[in-house]
């Protein structure tokens, strides 16, 4: 029987997931489909009924449904609960299981593009304390690194995040950066700063050790001002597109039974759809 998968959102036309999964279906000659479906919030319960009837093997969930689906799933992975968002659904025997693969996407991207990145004893610094920061915090908790410092414009939000998620985490305002910089092995931007040419005016990359890895989860543009500045300082960088590609791997494997690879060809295909 043909296995069918989807991405649901509202609107949904912008999603690059059909391109990624469509490419893998072709590459592995799988008798399956992956379609973008626009589901308005009021229609979500009816869509879940279709899932329980077995119409789909599962699919992805994007804005604005990532939180709303919690109440509709039959079970949810504890890590998705900690992250506070479900981005992947898997249907088995008429039951819908919700999970979150963003943290795996983050780890997969760095493992592929900066092997050994988590071997050292250094601390990590996350900029931002929103939904994406939660996924990165969960990812870093799964590696035995040093402390994780969460720097946010609104200190209270950073404090609430580190209080909620168990681990060696500390909350700071942006003004803490100079005192922390020397001991940081990894800098992760999880805010939308970097889109439309924006950058952090307080972030003096010259204070970081020359071995520090800088990564951005913004991928439009692919080389954000933060990554360009880091490269100019001679620091290693990894862009955010790989996170999007790697987060798709576990879903495809669950729905279609084959573990796909993130290849340079797949990356080039998706990259061609991004602004330069
Ligand atoms: P969010 O929950 O709205 O959080 C936004 C964060 O950005 C907050 O910490 C906010 O600080 C900070 N921020 C916003 N504007 C700022 C400014 N002008 N100056 C300083 N800080 C600012 O958003 P999110 O869901 O975490 O998503 C953040 C970004 O990650 C989006 O661009 C999204 O597309 C991207 N993302 C990428 C991937 C991937 O696969 N690569 C996956 C998930 C998300 P305050 O708390 O002070 O407001």
C-alpha cells in the first residue's frame, strides 16, 4: 500500500518540507507521497480523525499548530513536552504519536559539519530564549559539555527557561557576554536576528577564543551577518540550513521505513530556493 505523509500548517505554501521528502522518495524509489496541506486551526480535530482512520503514516506540523496538536495526540514524547512543541506525527494502529525532531536536527547538523564539536570541556552560549532555544537547550543537555549560558534581551524569559529545563544552565542579559566570552566553545543564535541584515551590536566576536564554533539557526539568508562576522574573525561556522535538513530524517524513516541521508545534492536543491 502507498504510504502517505504530509506537512500541515496555515498558511503552508512556504514550507520546504515537500521538496526535502519528495527528493528522498525519488532517491529511494519509494511508492509514497508527501504533500503540503493547509489546515486552519478550527479544522485540526477533523484532520486528526482522518489520521486515526489510517489515511496517512504521519507527517510534519508547522506554524501555527505546533502547540495545539498536544491536546489532540494520543501520546507525546517527553522531550517534545519539554521543548513545548510537536513538529512530527507518527500514526500506528489508529493512534497518533507526537514528537519533536528539531533538537536532533541541531545535533545532526553540527555532528555532520563540525565533527567533534561537543568533545571539549568548554561552555556553550545560546542567544535567545524562545521556542528554538528550548530545542537547542534540550539538544545540548544530551551531550556532556560544560555549562550552557542563555543570553536574552529579556532576562526574565531566559531565567524562566533555565528554571524550567533541568541542567547546568545559567540565564544572563546581553551585558554578561564580555565576562563569559573567553570560556565559550560554542555560540548559537536562536533569535530571528540575522534576517534582513540585522546583527547584534553588543556581540564582540574578537573576545572569543579562536577555536570557538559559531552557528546560527536562521538560514535565510544562509550566511547571516553573525556567520559572516565570525568568518571574518577566523572562527569556525555552521549555517542553519543543515538543522532543517537533519530534523527531517527521523520523520521520513518512521513513515517510509528507510533512513535517508542529508547529501550535498539535497542541500543544493533546498539552497536554490533560499535568498542569497
Ligand atoms: P520565538 O519563540 O519568537 O523567540 C524569539 C527570540 O528572539 C526571543 O528570545 C526574543 O527575545 C529574541 N528576539 C526577537 N527579536 C529580537 C531583537 N530585536 N533583539 C534581540 N532579541 C530578539 O521564536 P523561535 O520559535 O524561537 O524562532 C527563532 C528563529 O529560529 C526563527 O527565525 C525561526 O525561523 C528559526 N528556526 C530555525 C530552525 C531550523 O531548522 N534552522 C528551527 C526552528 C526555528 P525576547 O525574549 O527578549 O523577546
